C-alpha cells in the first residue's frame, strides 16, 4: 500500500482514470444539481452504461451493473466495471436492501476476499535476512493466525467506538446482515452436480458481527487515501475542484467498487457514496446539495513509536 497524501493549490491533473470516472458517476447519480457554468465540463450521463438487474424484496430499492469504456494509458480500450445500488427508505430499510441486493458480493468479499488479502500481506513480508527455515515458519504461523488476529482487533475497535456510532448507522449495519440472510433464505435450495441440496442456514447474529467488523477496517488500518483540492489559479474556472482517489492497492476492495445512492426521505438529503459492499457511512461521496466529502485520517497527536503527528 503506497502512502496517501493531500495535495492543494498549483497542481496538474492527469487524464481521466478509472477512479475519476467512478467519481464522475457518483456525481451524476444524484442527478439533482442545477445548471452548469460554461467553463465546467459536462457531468457524465451514466444511463447508456447502466443496466438495472434486480429489485429489493420491498420493491423500493434496486441494483445495476455499470460498465464504462475508456482509453487507458497504453492507448487500449478498457472498462470501468462497478456496481450501483439505489437504496430507498430509513436506515433499516436501506440496510436490508443493501444486504439483499449485494448478498453474493458480501459473502465473497467478507468470507474470501478480505481473509485472503490478510494472508497475502503475511506472505509478502520481507524476511530475506532470516534463515529460510525460520522465514517459512514465521509465514506459516502468520497465515494461520492472521485472520483470527484481525477479527479480534476489529472486535476491540468496535467495543471502543460503539458508544460514539450514531444509532442509525448501527441500524443500517444490522439491516445489511438481515437483508443478506433474507436473500439467502428466499432461495432455499441450490443445484450441485444436478442434485438439489439444502443451503446452510444463514445466521443473522454472525453476519451482524461480520458487517460491524468490516466497518471498523478503516479505523483499524487508518485508511487515508488521496484527496486533492484546487482553486484560484490551479483550476480553469478559479472555483474549487475536489478530486478523490481510493488507494486500495492490492486489496480486494477495488474489485467490488460500489456506487451506493441513498435516498433516506423524511426531509433528509440524498447522497451518493463510492465504497464497497458492507460499508455504511461515507469515505467518499457527494450530496444532492453538491457537498463532497473525502474521509482522511490525520494524526493530530504525537505517537513517537509510529512517528505520526510529531513536530519536526
């Protein structure tokens, strides 16, 4: 994972990247922003690239597959592939729809993708200075204990922060777990080699724990990523230009990029979030009022052992 950074003022912006296209899609998904100035590029219309595929059990929310072609740095045609969900209702309703519509991706990411990622990080450790037998022993032990250790750490983080998490976000996380199990119970059998077999029962309590752990990942590993602000002479119009990149690196998250459009109702503003299945709240997003948010950890106290936040 490469270091993340914050940039501002005099900058040069590279040609459109997959992440830039994702953020353009996020902005266009709200579709409620007023007229644009002549010197501002038009917002990408996602309709030609969006295929709606399914609807939540309550009929309010829906899922789409988004595929946007672009020319990559080598001059070849490439594609940005991502998921989109329109989530309608209160926190519980949106959570349940999230779990229903992304049930397969949630299982893949949480039960396979993240554990394999953690194990790969252990295998990538540079132990070349050690004897081969000792390096092999450390990596074998590390792989065996990586996932249980991570889960223990995530549970501890949740215990420390649960009292500060708004109830609506807890409701949404619990709703995701319920929705995932509802989607699995809706199809009670599956076919394997021509034989119908009963599916293993989905445990809502177990999945609630898993979803809460996923939401503690940004807290535990200090996800920071890249954000950029340009204004005055650094932007063509002189107005503020905000850019965001999610530096997911070798993790599995980029393969599950999800544009979630939340429409809470009850007078609350709609907003779009670029993230991955299972995550509530915002690490990157924009509201229908045009307010963008780029979550970034900033160490404000000196941690000597980590050399973070310390005066030079």
